[in-house]
C-alpha cells in the first residue's frame, strides 16, 4: 500500500488544494491530508474547523483521510510510517520555499521522507487561501475559489470577527 501525506495550513481549503488532493488520490492508495497546528501563525479557522471543512469537501474521495499534526512533519510522517509528502507548485515563486522544505525534510529524516510536487492546474495557479480571505473580507465573489459549501462559512467567520 503506497501512502502519502499532503500537509498544509488549508486556511481555508481552496479549489487549488482540492485539485491537488484529487490528483494525488489517483496516484497513491491512501492520501492523508493533514492540517498543521501552528500556534505561531494566526489563522482564520481553528484546526478543528479546517479539518471539518476538509472532511466535507473530500467526502466523495474514498482513499483520502483527514488529520492534523503538531511539530515537525518528519516526526509525524515517521509516526504514520509514510515516506512521501505531496505538495502543489503554483509558480516559480513557490519553488524556492518548497525546495528548502523538501531538502530539509530529506536531511532531517536521513533520506526517509521524499517530496513529490504536482503542478497546480492552470486555472488555479493564482489561487491562494490568503487571496480567498482578502476577496471575501471586501465583499468579493469567492465562488470561483472555494466549493459552495464553504462560501457562507467563510463570510460568516469574517463577519464574526468584525
Ligand atoms: O500550507 P502551507 O502553510 O504552505 O504549509 C506549510 C507546511 C505545513 C507544509 C510546512 O510549514 C510544514 O511542514 N511545517 C511543519 C514544521 C516542519 O516540519 N518544518 C520543517 C520543514 S522546513
């Protein structure tokens, strides 16, 4: 059984993430999509809320599991006995950060953890969770960015913080 972990902040999950999830789920027997619990990064949604959103939008993909983790990705992957990380690459601007993370993870894991990159589909190349929050904050239309299920949840969350 080949398994992979797709880690991220997913604050919130977008069509760009879902595109990577769907494609990675056809390559691996099991794909664990895992939300990083990063107390140093301020997020719109709590980890539990992000897990719930991810479960809902991936409920029709049978080989996807949703989870969360703290600390180093290499430790989490070792605990899960998974040796491949999946990440999406949107543009060259992502590359340096992703390369650094991938090399660090190989070093820390003594070669046990590799990273596989999928290039984001072109229609989502400029989509990011930050852009979704910015558009929604100013009353813009986010229907091209996130599934219908999420739209009102994002708007309500932003309104609750006003
Ligand atoms: O969606 P993001 O915020 O770009 O995801 C970044 C993530 C979660 C993949 C990355 O920050 C991560 O793996 N953090 C866990 C901490 C860690 O292992 N750091 C060492 C790699 S430099």
